[in-house]
C-alpha cells in the first residue's frame, strides 16, 4: 500500500520504456536510493557496524523492490532471480535497448528524419534532435556537434531560409549551442509578431474623419469590391497577369521557325540573325540581402553560360558552383514591362530558390526603400525602377526569362539592304553610300551592293514647283 501511494506513474510495458526509465530514476532520487543504480554500486567499509550493514541491506532491498514493483505483470519475468538494483536496470535495458548495428542504423535513420511539424515548438523540435543524438551515444555511436547543428537547420520551414543562409556562413562559431540560440530567438520573434498582428485593434474614443481620409477609405473599399472581368480576382483586366499571358505571342517552342523562298527575279543574299528568343514564364527570384552574388538553380535560364573547369564552392562549404553567365529578365510591373540584365550569375543547382543579391543593386548606386510590405528600387537618377511585393515573408520577383538562340534564319535582299542604309544616312545619294562602303570606315557596310531605283521619300522632299509658261504677246488692256 505504501508503494502504491509513492509510485504514482505508469508501470513499465512494451510502449513506455523511455518515460518509465525517467520516472523510475526520479522515484529513486526522491527516496534517496539513486546511489544503488549507478554504474559502481556502493560498498560498505570493513569497519562498518552491524547496524550500518543492516541499514545498507535494507536500503538496497528497497531500491530493488521499487524497480521490480514498477514493472507490469507480463514483464516481471525479466527480473526473476536478480538480487541487485544495478543488475535489474541493466537487464531491462538489454531487452528494450539492445546494442547492435541494426539498432544504431534505426536510431540514425530516426535522427536524420526529424521534422519540424506544425504542432511543434522550436524548443520541442530541438529537444527531439538532442534526445536522438543521446540515444545514439548510449549505443556507442557518437554524433559530432556540427552534425547536430546541420540537422537542426535541415528540415526547417521555408520562412527560416534567410536565417539558415546566415548561420551557414559562420566559421568557428558554427556549433549546436549557437544554432540553438539563434533558432529560439527567431522563433520567439516570429511568435510575438504573429500575436501582435492577430490582436484586434481597440476602437478610438473620438474619431474625426477628414475629406482626404474618406477618399482613401472609399478608394480602398472600391479596390476590395472590384473584380477582374477575365479571372474574377480583385483587380482590373488591364493589370491582370493571366490576361496578359493569354494574349502573349507564342514562344519559340510553340511555333515553327519561318521558311523563306528565293525570288526568281532577283539575286538575294541571305544572312543569319540571332534575334529569335525563347522565354521561360513566371520564374521566381528572391531579393536577398544576405546573398553576395546572384544565384540560379536552372542552367536553362542562362543566355551565355560558361562552365567552370573545376567546380568551386561557397565559404560555407555546402553549395557547389558549376558555372556562371548572364540572365535576362522581363518583369511585369505596375508601370509596364521592366527589363533587368543580371551579369555574372552563379549556377548552383543545390539552391532551393533563385536569389538576386541586394548588394549588387547597392554597388550599382541604386536606392532601396522597404515600406508597407513593399520594396521600392530607384535608379541612380532617383527614377522609379521596380516595386517588389512581399509574398510569403519574402520579397519575390516573378519574371519571364528571355534567352537568345541561333537557330533561325531571316531573309533580306541586296535592294532591301541598300535601301536600309540609304534611309539611315538621311537619304544620301547612292554613289556616296557606295564610296563610303568601299573605304571600310564603318562596321557593317563592307561590300555593299545594289541600287535604289526609286525612293518615295526622296521624290517627295526633293520635288520643285513647275515653271510658268512663256507668253509671247501682251494680254493686258490697261496699265496695271
């Protein structure tokens, strides 16, 4: 009866070994008998009195009985014929935690597959990782401290990507303790911000509304109430991204390159033009303040890709750089289409997202303003260049990537060529253009041939009034 009152936790069964192991140690610690389950069992001195020996044996028996009576009836056969508390705990551990390579493999798989679940807090997530590492250590497999730190960062949600990239750049300070502190601080910051955003605002006692505020409120209500005629969401059709994509010209993959027939009455010259472009639609790029370079994870987005002779790696050691090149972006902003050419973009296939370095904008003397969930980028002349919205806690650009290809031909004749340069030089006479071509003073005018029989612009601008006819006799009847 006395044991039932002191032992208020669940007995050992096939499903609660870890919890029972912790509870039985706390129970023995509460009774002052924890010394009997240590690795080295206490031994009495040779000069101990008879009373001391009896007290020692009584306390040892209490420790053994506490362990055995906290086991379910179906499992008590494990501790039959055992007369020592240390031997009893060791026998139970051999049954539930056998030391073998198979168990180490199972524990290692469990360690690598720990996920941050929506119901978890950051402290519980980190606690599961440390407990799995401790279980491996008890079975003889010691996990290095940096491996524990890497595992903490491996399966976090995407909202922690910026913090993960910053922690990867740590050198000597990349330890499990520092990573744990950073993750707990970030989790507390996000939790406090979400609670403050969810808190309802208290109504003001006095409310004075001006004409300007009423106009703003009416405009806001109109924006919330309006619907697009094309897709049905809250904007007008002029700003509808789906409508613009539906009415866009077909790309190179969607249409066949044009074929041309040679005219039988002329002697045309054919030249190849690299003006046919392909487009990759709606590619996401994250503007990152921690990135020192631009990164792309798809080799098909490059215009002129240069493969590195030997793969390089970043300072944090986990991202391999396989090449570099240029990426040409076409961004649909509120003011229209914006073209952005990224030079020396690094190709890193391991990257989860495509990154645009904010540092590169600063080096190009662009100004950046972050306000009201938007990032406003202005040119060195203080002109509005781009407005980037905040999407899922990131400043994301959705752009079309244009890529030049040299697999199409265009047709032009000598007559068209000479007419083109005739118009470019302000309708200069043909002989002057040919003399200029022979002198090789201009790139693109070598071996210019042909002639222009009639130029409508020249005929119109160089025309003159017809002369009056000569009259032989005087037709006036009086003095003028």
